[in-house]
């Protein structure tokens, strides 16, 4: 009961198979294990674990404060709760190429299906902010090569290279970087902060490997729908911060109501019910372990 029946190697193989299907795979961002379980219940194809969300969850801005241990452990906590493959953000790789190799090996052992590595310098920043600084193409390709070496534990683990070059170097150089990253072993490209549908189309024309689209709110990219992304030939779409933003706004409104009204009575209708929570966490199923756990009626 503590782990789903689908093993981590099976999740990775399933992701590989789905990527060959030609359909767009939707990966909403999970901000905790419970939200990952909800994503599966709603029949999405995968789970995304955002570095920004992990930083924010710890009370930090998204500037590379998190450590490899914090990210890997949180990735394990989320990935173990669902049969879906989970992709995780490892920012700039937590150090030099050797650190990237170790990070990939840790993620494989912890049940993740893949990760993406970006070409920013530390301290990094959100991909949709201005004035980002990039590492050289050579330094990034070294890290990608190191990431690929870490796959010796499971070759189905997916290595994704993110380039933030569009904002600072322009679209053509972002494409050139992406081609270099593919040559170094990246199996998917994540072009961050493309401006419009035409730029997504051009990237698809120029890059042969699968592509990942980031549909984050309040960013530089137009929010394209799944039909548009499918028609453009993208393979994966992530919604990295959507659930966290929804949850935090609902929490803020709930606190405002309690403060103003002295009770949560008016907002109970907006809450997940006790039964819905218990169903999601499979409370009754745990009765097979201990008959005394679920011996009541709601």
C-alpha cells in the first residue's frame, strides 16, 4: 500500500512508449504527494515536479537555493505515490559535471522517470524573468554528457536539456544551443520562454528530438491549448506552478473569510470534503492491513 504496484523501471518504459505515440503528454506540476495522487485520479499522463515550486514550498525564491538532497528526497516522496512517470527539475545540476552524474543516479534510485537540466549560471532565476545569464555552450554540453553517464543505472531515464537562450541570445542561437545539446546526448529539448506560436513552430521544424512546452502562467509565453501544442508537434506540456497557485489563492481567500467573518462557515462549500480526501488517500484500502483502521462511517 505504501508504494504503487507500477515499479519505477516500468514507469520509465511506459513514458518511452508514450513518447513514441505521437500524442501530447500532459504533466501538471505536483506541489506535494497528495496533489500528485489527484493528478493521477484526473487521468493525466504524468507528473511534473518544479524546482520553483520546491523552492517556494520551503519559503525561498527560485534562485537555486535548494540542494540536491532536498530536491531528490522531495522527488521520491512525490513519485512513489502514483503509477504515473514523474519528471523533475534539477535547475543547473547542483554543481559541476560530476555532481550532475550523481544527481541523475540518485533520481533513478528514487524512482523518477527523467529530469531537465538548464543552461543558466548560478544564481539562476525563473525562466520567464529578464537578465538571465547563461553558461557557455561547451560547459552545458559537458553537464549533459555527465548526465547521460549517470543513466547506467537505467537507460530509460530521460535526459532533458532546457535552454534559456531565447530571451538573452535570440531564437536562432537558442536553436543552435539545442542542437548542440542533442549532439551531447539530450533526448528531449525544453525551449524556455518562447514568445508565440510561430516560435514554437520554428523550434519544432529545427529540432528532431521530442520537445517540451512550458505553459506557466504570468510568463513570457502565450498560453497555448493542448490542441495547438499537439498540432505544433510538441510531445510534452508542463503546467509547473498551476496547482500551487490555485491552492495558495484558495488558502488566502479562506484565511480572509475566517478573519473577516470569525468562522469558515461560508467557505466550507469550496473545500474538498472529508470523504473526498479519504478516497484519494485510499483510507479504506488500508483496512486490509489492520481492520481497526477503518471501522467507522463518515
